């Protein structure tokens, strides 16, 4: 996948804005202009729009209310253009998007490529691109989480596995900008799947330290997810063995392993 380099060398500021109970609204700022991704409410975004910062665009990954609840108010207050998935019902959507579309964002010099990543919802999309000349980021909504993935509300295990596979092919240093602070709970479950995974054990300690300080655990990096996230490791022998043991059946395909893992995580307390 080839990405368009930003049209300005000015550094971009990436900020996870806490919202609702455990959501993050992502803001990217450059040159006095900003975009936000998945504003579940308007007030936290408006609080950031100080010192002349102009909100140019609102990017939506899927239709759930905790991702679109602030869209109408922000659009009315700022006039920001709203981008969203082509096949989902968004309260306001100026530009509808699907796989391979490119989003050019005025003022910021940013360009994002769109991926179709159904599974959590039927029309879920992601935005992938460079934040600067070297750093890639993906805004993946509720498809990939830190050490987890989204529930299958509208899609199938096969769809979600394919969507995660698309994300897994991105560069390992890609910033994974997901929309919830679920990392600690996800890691508790992941350790049930791979208790001997030393990288996962270290990640658990780092996550506990961050949360004790009231700090976000995201963005993650894709390389770390590939080492510690069971949903991206369905072909790994240890993950396959754990899923087979949980299912009390031999699971021979990544899809069967994934389906078992998702049900296991659904019931995990």
C-alpha cells in the first residue's frame, strides 16, 4: 500500500481526547488546522478548539452512537466537512467513502487512504496515512483494539479475520489509533490465551503503569499487536492450541481459531 506524503513538513500533533466512559476521539493538528476522528460527543472537541485552531474535517469509521454522537453539533458550530462510510447511516455525511478512496484534508496537508474493514459493523472503514514523512497511522475505530478486536455485531468471523488481515499487512511501526481504552481488560484475557508470552507479560506491566498514572495506553504500534494480540495470531501454534483446548475440539483453520477466540473473549469476565 502506497501512501501520499503530507504536503507540509510541519510536525503533526496526535491527541487522544477522552470522551464518554472509555472512548477516545482522535485529533490531528497541523498548521493551526485540525481533524477529528469518531467524535462521540462534541464538548471535549470544542474544548480543544482554542487559540484559533480550525476544525477542518470530521472522519467517521462506523455508525455507532458513541462514534457519531457529537457530529451534528460539531458540524453546526464549525462547518467542518464530514466524511464517513458509504454503506452506513451517519447523521451528517458530506463525503461517502469506500475501499481505495483517498481523503485529502485541506489546511493540514494530510491524505488518508480508506480501507473497508467490516466485521464489527457491516460498513466499517478505516483511515490510513502518513502523519509526517515517516510515521504511518491507522484510525481503525472498533475493529482492532490494543490487544483485542471489536465484537461482531453485524459481520461474520470471516469478514473480521479478513479485515484484521488487511491491517496486519501495514508497516510494523504503524500507530494503531483505536477508539476505546480497553487495553488492560484485553490483556487480562490475552494472558489466558498465551500465558507464556514474554512480550505480552511485559506489556501487561507497562499497561498497568500507564493506567496507574491516568495515561492512555494508545496509540499502540502494529508490531506490538502482532506479538501480543491473539486476534492477529490465529496461525500461531500456541494460540491455536489454546483455542482448541478451550473449544474441546481440534481447530485447523485461522477462521475457526478466530471464531473461538471471539466467543471466548465475549464471555470473559
